C-alpha cells in the first residue's frame, strides 16, 4: 500500500478517522471528499460574500498559482486569527477553479480538531491532517505534506501554530522551512493575510456561528520563488537545520511586510483602520501604497510571476537576501581583527 493510500485508509493510526477497518475505496473517498470540500467552499462563500463584505487583492495571482504551476508544488501561508480561518479564506476561489485533485491539503491541531469521531471524520474527508504539538517538523503529517509538494500539489499551512489573539508578530514554526527546503524542486510560495475574520467568528468561546455585516479583506502577495535562496544555501553547505531556520526567517519577514500592506488595503477599502493593529502603521507607511481600485475579483489582481513557468531571469523575488549571514559574520570578524592589529601598531 502506497504512503498516500496508507494516509487515506489506515485512518485508525494516523488520521484518526476511527473506523474499525479501512472502509473507503478510491471511488468512495473521491465522492465523500469531493462533496465535503465543495460544502466547505459553499459555506465560505455564503458567510464571506453573502452575510459579510469581503474585499480581495491580487485574486488573479492566486487563481493562476492554483491552476498554472507546470507541475511545481505550491505552498500557501496565512495568518491565523479565528477558529474558522480555513475554510473562510477560500471564499476567494471560483467554482471553475475547484478540482478535488488540486484542492489543498492542510493541517490542524490534533488536540483541537480531532477530538471526536465526527470531527476526525470531517477533517479527514476535508483533506486536513492532524499535527501533534511538540512532535516537531518530522511527524507523519509533515512527511505527507512534503510528499504532496514533491508530486506538484498544493499544501496550505498556518505557521504561527495557533490562533494569534493579539495579532502581534510571532515566531513561525520551522515546518514551513522544511516544506520549502526538502523537495527536489523548490515549490512556489504564496502568502495570504486576511483581516477581520475574528469579527466574523469571534474567539470568545461562544458557539461557532457567523456574525453578520462584518468587513473583512484578503490580501494576496506576489508569487515567491525561493529556488535561488535554497541553491545558495546548498552551495554554502548549510545544514538542513540552518536551511529550515533561514527559510522560515524569510517567510516571517515577508509576512510582516505583507501585514502592513494588508492593513492599509483594508483601511482604504472600508475607510477604517483595523482596531487591533492601528498603531502599527506609521503615517509614512500609510502613504506608501495606493489601493484606489479596491474591488474584489480580478480588477485588483496582479500578473503571475514569470518564474512559475521556469524562467527565473525575470522573477520578482529579491536577488540578494541575507542568507549569507554566517559567512559575512566570519569575514567581518576577520576584518575587525586586522583593523585592531593595525591600530595597535600605529599607537606604538
């Protein structure tokens, strides 16, 4: 039995789908999972579009990333502010873009989302894997995600590892670094920052039902291609741990920048600053961007980065990143030593 079949059918041990025996054949799995994922998508659109007001920036880039990657894996990374960020964030997906074979695999905390037979069942057929806190980056669910990326599929993660109630910068989990570093072909990375989801599903312990008339926004980054960064670290013979750490740092820095842009976008769309982070944006930063066309859909969409097609010459990611910190620190230390010795001779 292949590793994928094992994850789908040996659910007592891994996904905790809690049947006494594996009882889903391929046809049954496809029917139930397809129905469940479409239900999630329907509910996300009903809550996000019909009951509330959601604006989306760079939607076209997301659709291109999902459907036109030429076999490369895709990792989407999002902030985590409410109990139902997934599936609410997927109201940006059009029905024409939905295919079960290309629909994302995601992860969720085992002690929160897999507590009962019913919850585990819904998570499993909704293509959500359990992550056990404290077991690190090499647990079975992460192995499965790496395999999916190697096969050119889409994995979505919340690297903050928990709901960020204060919405302040957090140290991201290194699992995202592993997902980028380990595949033989570096996957594309797309960052998503949503604002206002915690007003739709408040984190107050009350039953999960959506509030009405709330203003939310979804800001999607340009495509990130970290192939050059990964290759440079390999050339410098960095250890896997160093690579995971540095790649996680890159995503953390990019997410912090995206957060400011997303909040500016939210303010210009709705004429109000998001309450929890209004002081984080300086007057200088507020004037840096123009979102005069803040319409949901393709009007605000950007073009797909040329690196998706394999052409790295015109890629939009920065050519030079701070991945050579260790080497530079060593050189700097040597230079300082020479300088001090020279000054000592002059004083004598």
